[in-house]
């Protein structure tokens, strides 16, 4: 049987009945709910009207009329009800109307569903659901969005001031802003978020400007921390998650960035004061607050560095003051050793700060390092820091040193000393001083504990490389071997009494190259003195210049030697003229009248200025090191600009010492003269390697 | 006269001129001979033009001209008589003053002072005289100050070729006496760094 044609008017009348019912349900008026038959009838009506043959296929008209239902409903019912309410009440109404609308769209699009299946798809038109939402957006949302947003923002500010607000309501309103974008966040961002952020910014700007003048730094930071916490909480409860970062940044900016310098530099409670008063908790908070802000920690680390530097410099100055008020004895005194101890303590203290307050952040490690590099390289009463450190070690490692410590304490201290070495630029100078003192400890059996000696060498090797400690290790090994040899030798003598020389004989065999060269020793007559006196076997009287020629010593050495033989306690030689100073015009005669009650006397050589000698040796080694580095670099690069060559040279040598730029230039000139390098003909600033 | 004959006549005349000044036992023109030559030509034997002549000849040993060197020089100057030699000198001067000739001449002047074998440096006093001779007219102020400095400082008693050449570059590149564009971080020899430092201190 042919289906009966439904005319448009007729069909629409049927639909309207259903639609009206729907509207009444939404208005909360008494109505029975839709039955399945109701639904099927409405659906089928649409189906028929869409599948009828032209001119009775009414798809287009029905599609349009679908939308008009919403338009009409919104205009007559929804908008008026919204317009008569304000603030919170308006928001509640809006939420309710939105929920209603969603229901209406859902139901109505079910009735008209057949349109979605063919008409919409074939013509690539917006789906029914989308049409429905678009109506709400264009007619309701656009009308009320400004008022809604203002109402929301003012509630937020109320909550900020401490009042209780209806969070659920806000969440629902904000959900509308999100949902109305139909998948895009644009409407939320432009119609709500940007205004909310601006308002928040203004709010916190006001707060910050009043807090910054009234509050101390710790109090301000506490407030800031609390505000940030609350804002995050706000987001989790009713703002969209995508707003969190922007909001936090905004609040951070107003509270922490704008006033950063004012906050940190508050005179009695700012960063410097907190460091001074060891306010660890407040500093930790400062770190937490600023570490997420780009470059936020830079001023903090700068102040930290300045503070540590000042503390260190104060210690150095203190030591200098005490040392200069006492009579100098030319060596390293007690005060300087105390200084090293204090610097170690300072280091421990601030390493803890870097680890605990500043959570190991590299910026603070760097600040600490730079601070220590400043004052750890200052000399105290003529002694370089390299010498001080070497003397400090000597004091711990030798028998009868001024520090009485347990084994563990010694290990710990040595560990810390090696760490301090990293800050000293003249590491090679330290190595020389250390080596000299080590030699003395070993040779004169003044070392307290061999294990400690070995342990510190291991630590130094780890920190500075094997080359640094190779000679020192050689020295220790020599001594161990020497002891074994001595034992075997004594055993041999014991077993072979016929070979026994009848003297106590102790021999220590040393490997040349490991050990420093010596002038003085505890024999009863130093080598050169013996040589000098032997000259008088062949002559009773010799002039200064004759002795000079025969002994082949430097003037310095000869003067010292003759002084001790002719002007000191025991006049083994008579000097003409009999003055207390040695001149090159003097003459010397063997004193045949010399006697003394004691059979063995000590005629010591006055000690050479060891410090000067060490510095000279190190300077010489440095010249060779610079030469070697320059040649090495040029050999591999072949052609290099002046500045770059200098830079690479400094970098290569940096592990051991900080080379003087002038010294590098001098060595380069020397290398040019020796035909290792030449300048480029066209650019005098470029050097070429000459193979 | 054919060209060939003309050339050989020139060579003959040049040789004859050589012989008139040469020391017969050495086979070279020696310092005495040079002095005679100078007075004949009408210049002081310390005049820069003699140095320029030596340069033109590429003379190896200071105070002596060999026959080959004499021939080289006079041929280049197109002079086969004393008169022509005299007349060639102003042109020679002009030629030397032109870069790049002057740089070559400047380097030559230094090498000319290396009288011993394997000598690489020239003593300060000679340097000061040489600077005055060679650069004195062009860079009067710089030469004066530098000479003063060289005599004042005690670190260097001799200068090497590198330092010598760099002073020339210094005169050309560095504004004087303000020294504003001098940068000791560049590859200037240390002695010039010292010179600049000394000048700057004086100016304070």
C-alpha cells in the first residue's frame, strides 16, 4: 500500500505537539514523561517527511525549522529570565538554562535524527547537535558572557579576601565557557581567562605594593607562598586546568618578580641578613619561590656569593692582622694554620647551605666555588695560600704537630684540605711546597703515620691527576724500600760479624728526580764547608776570589758559607779584615788556634730562604710548561689566532696554575726566535707552526 | 754600436768603477772605499741613501760591497758612471719609500746589522740609531718616544726581527700619541705592550 503523503504543515503540527511537551517538562510544569510510542511517532514523522518523493521531501525545511524552535524558545523564555537576574542569581539561572538547553538539544535531535543520517551528511551541514549548541552560543552566551564573567571574577576576588563562595556554581559556569567552544578553548580563553588573569594581576599587584613596604622579607615570602598555594587550589576546584600555569605565572610575576630586588635587598630582613643570621628555613623558602621563575635565582646566588666571599675575606684579614702584630719569623705561624682550619669550617657550613637550602642547584655550586676562589688565593703575611695549605698538611702529618686528632678526624680533615685545593689557582706551587715538606718528614723520620701519608696522596691523585703525585709517591716508595733494605743489611751484618765495620751505619737510598735537592743536612759538616776547608790543605791563606774560582759556587752561597766559618760562633777561619760581613776583597786564613771543649760540634749553614727557592723552581717549571703547551697546541692546529692560542694555553694549564698572559706572550716570542712559530705574512695576529 | 756591444761596454764601465773603490787585496769595496764613494757622491756615509744603495745591491755584509752586488745594484739603477749614480739616488729614494718596497727595505735594514754569524738580535743602541735613520722622517714622534723607552727599560738589551717589524706596523696602525686603538690582548710583542704602558703612565 502506498504511504500517505504528509504535508509539511500537517507534519509540523505533529512535531510541535512533541516539542511543546518537551518545553513544558523543561519549564518544570507538570507533564507525563515521553513514552516510547511518543518518541517513535515523532521520529517516524520526520522519517516519512524526509523520504517522500519530491516535491514532498521536506528535509531542508525541517532542518531550518529545527533551528527555529530553539531561536524562538530562547527569545521568548530563556533570555528574558536571564535578563531580570543579577550577580550570583544570574549565574545560577544561567547554569540552569544551560542544563535545560542541553536536554532540549538531546531530545530534539533524537526526534529529528533522520536528518543527521542523510540530509546533514550529504550536504555537509552542521549536525543537529551542533546547530542546537550554536543557537545557545549565538543568542544566549554572546548576550550574557560579559556579565557572567564579571560576576565570576568578583566572586573569585571575594574568595581571595577570605569569604566563602559557592565553588560548585563557579565550576558550572566556567564549564559553560569551556563547553561552548565546542572543542576549541578559544572562547574560554578570550571571553573569560584573559579577563580573569588581568584582574588577578591587578589584585596581586595591589597586595604586593602594600605588603612590600610593611612586611619583612620572611613574612612577605610566607604570604606569597600561601597565595600561590591558594591559587593552585582554586584552579583544581573550579578553573580549567589550562589556566593553572598562566595564573601561577601571573601571581608570581606580581608578587615575586616585580618586587624581587626590593624584597631581597631589605636591609634588616633581606637575603643578606638571612644569610648573616643563618635563617635556613627562610632561605629554603626563598629558593622554592624563586627557582621556578626564569633567572629568579640569579640575584639570590649573587648575594650568596658576595656573602661567602665577605666571610672568607674577613677570616683572611683577621689572620693578616694578627700575624702582622706578631713578630714574623719568616715561616708560617700558628695564626695561618688556624686560618686554614677556619676556612675548612666555612666551607663545610656553606656546602651544607648549597645542599640543604638550595637543593644542590648548580647556580649555587658555582657561586660557592667563585667565592672561595677569591679569598683562597689571598696571601697572608707573605705566605701564599699554596704554602699555607702545604704547611697545614705538614702539621697534621708530622709527629708532634700542633693538632692532636684521632685517625678518623685526620682522614676527614685531609679529605677537606684536598677539596680546598680545587679553589687554589697555583696548584703546582702547592705541590712543590708539599713535596719539600714531605721529603723532610720522610728523611728525618718525622712522619706520624704512613697510612695517612698514602691516603692523602691517593686523594690528591684523584683530584689532580697522576702526574701531580707521581714524584711524591716515588718518595714514599723509596722510603719503604729503604727500610726493607736497612733491615736486610742489619741482618746481614749480624750474620757476618767479620764484615761489620764497627760503626753504626744507616743508609737510605733515594731515587734521583723524586726528591728535592738539598743544601743543608744534619751532618756535622756540610759538603761545601768540607770542600772549602780542604782548600786550606794546600794554602794557609786564600782570598775570596781564589776560593770562588776553586769552589765554583754562586756569590750568595759562598758568602753564607764563609760567614758561618769565620763570623759565627766557631771561628774556624780567620777573616781579614775582622768585620762581621763578607766582602769580595776579604782574605781568609786557617785558624790553627781553634779549639773547643766539645768533641763534636755543629757548624750549621744558615738556612736558605726556602720559600724563595720554591717559588723560583716553580716559575722555572711553569716556563717549560707554557712552552710545552704552546708547542703542543700549535703542532696540532698548525695555524691559530693569537687570542685563541692564549685561551687554549690557559685552559690546558688551568689544572695546575693560572698562567700570566705576559708570561705566555714572552714564551711565544721566545718560540718565534727559536723558529718554532712564525707570524702569518698577511695577518700579524695569526701564528703558524714551523715543523 | 750594436746592443750587445753597448751592454758589454756598460758592464765594463761598472766594473771599472768598482775597481776604483775596491780594496785590491780583498777584491771587495771595504768601509774605507765606501767612505770614499760617499764623499765622491756627496753624501754622508751615515746617510740613509747609502743604506738604500746597499739594499738595491742586496749587499750581505755591512760595510762591504762585493763585485756581484755592485753589478746588481748599478745595473738596476742604470748607472755606469759616478755621475749617473749620483743622479739615480733621488729616484732610488722615491722608489724605496713606496710600499711594499719600504717594508722590504725596513727588514733589510735590520738584517744588515746582524754582523755575526747566527746573530739574531741587535743591541738597543744600534736599534735606536737605525730607527731614527730609517723611520725618523716618516714617524718622528713615535721614533723619539720609542727610543726614549728603549733606553729607559732594562728588560730587553737586544731586539729581534719580530719586534723590529712590529714597530713598523705599530707606526702604521696605531694612532699616536693617544694610542687609543692599541689592544695588548692582540699579538703585539711584549716590548710594545711595555712601551704603550709606559707612555700611558706618562700621559697621566
